[in-house]
C-alpha cells in the first residue's frame, strides 16, 4: 500500500487493512456476479431475408437470441408499424414456443400485441418465436418497431423473470 494511504484509510476509527481487503473482495465478487447476470439476457430481434415489394406479402421473423444455457419460457411482443404503409395479414407461431397465449392486433392503429410460451422442455439459445406475414401498401421506407416498457411491452421471460436485453426492430425499404 502506498505510504500514507494506509494511515488515511486505516487510521484511528477507520477500517483495518484486513477489512478494506474484504470490502474490495466483496466488490469484485458482486461485479463478477452482475456480469454473469447480464450474460443471461436474451435479445428480441426482427429479421427478414426478403426484398419487400409493394402489394406482395413478405415474412418477418421474430427471433430470440439468447446464450446456449439461457432457457426461455415466454415472449411478449408489442409491434408498432405505420398502418398507411403496412398491413399485418397473419401471425404464425414458431416451433420453440408453440403456445399462442395472446394475439391482439389493430391494423388501423398499426399495433400488434402477441404472447407465446411453453410449459415444459424449455428451449435455449437462438430461436424463431413467430413469423409475421405482412403486405406493404406502397413504396418507400417503413419501420417495424418492438416497443419495450409499459403494461404490455416486448419481453422475454424465464421462471417468472424478465430477461430481455435489447429489442431490435427493422426498417424495410419497399420497391
């Protein structure tokens, strides 16, 4: 320990060197635990491989990207889109979470609130949760946004706890 520092930290009425070491060790352990907890997060991502064309349907997939050991038992999706530019035709559940727990769509408002789950043999890793069949109404750029927070925001869960890391929507350029 640098000269004088021990006297300032460990002087009369202050913590001993041994106690300071214990405090620092505890801080390191808690810091490591928070890194492990963050590593358990699962991201929610919208993906498409198709080049959108006006008037023709296209599929946008909802994916959970989690670590190989991170199990998932439920996903809630709140999707916002411009109803003047996009129409949601149907929602197809994926194999990973086959139970469609909720499907509330409002095409006039450009809103879809969906929930999927599984009761046992919980999947882990990367998984397709659903496929959204959409039809662009015209050309130009339009965003599909995953909303988080609020009473029914997008979320990924396991064991009753939210594990959502980040939610990433997609911007489509329709030709």
